[in-house]
């Protein structure tokens, strides 16, 4: 039978303490990282969502001419008050809108993007909002939108978009739309 030297026997409890200490450190590190998503668990933003984010930024930075890079040549934008056809007209419409409403905040928030890879189309649905000052009064319009994207030359381009206002605050503007 193997006999332990007295000094070795006294080290046994220390080894147990070290194991508990190491286990505690590992658990603390894991718990500390729990709020950080693992890279493989992170939601991957789609290229269409990136295009939509870029759209929002271009409007925010007042660069309507750059919207042309995100749309098809024959893009269609449909709202209850107008239909805009073609890339050049879309840019002109946004230039006019930003000139009329220099404080405009317009945000499109995708809720769902579905693709038909075989036909190279994608459908985007989401929420939309605009806010600005109209004759000194805060105005906000909110609603939903539906967009059709086409994959062309390896890039998704906005082909058509329907914007449907569902609520309006700001008496003057909202009353003018009745």
C-alpha cells in the first residue's frame, strides 16, 4: 500500500480548495459573459435590411441623390397622395420633401423580409414613420409599408414600395389630408 508523507496529506485540502476556486472563476467568467451574445448566435442582418438602414441614413443626412444607388431604374413609390415612377423622379421627390420639411425624420423599420431566390425577388414588410414641424406644430405620421426588391447585378434594388399611413398627429396637416 502506498503511504503518503505527512506533507502530502496536508496538501489534499488545498487541492480541493484550488478546484473550488477554479470552478468559481470559470462560473464567474461564464456569468459575466452571459449578456454578450456568442458570435454564432448573433442575428445576422440581411443585405436588404442593410440597404434599408442605408436608406434611413441617406434621408437623415439629407442626401437624396444617393438614394438612386438603392433603387431600380423603374422604381415605383406609391402613397395615398401620389405615385412616383422612376429613379430620377424619386430623387426629385425626396429633394422637394427635404426642402419643404428640413427637419423631416423618416424611418423605415423592417419587420419581415422573405425571399424568392429562384426568381430573385424579396418582399419586405415593416413599420414606417415621419415627423416634422408643420406651421410651428409637431406633426407625425405612422403606418406600414410593403416593399418589393429585385436582385440585379448581385445587388438588391428597391423595385416598388407602398406606404400606408395609419395614424396622424398634428391637427393642421392631418386635417388637410382628410
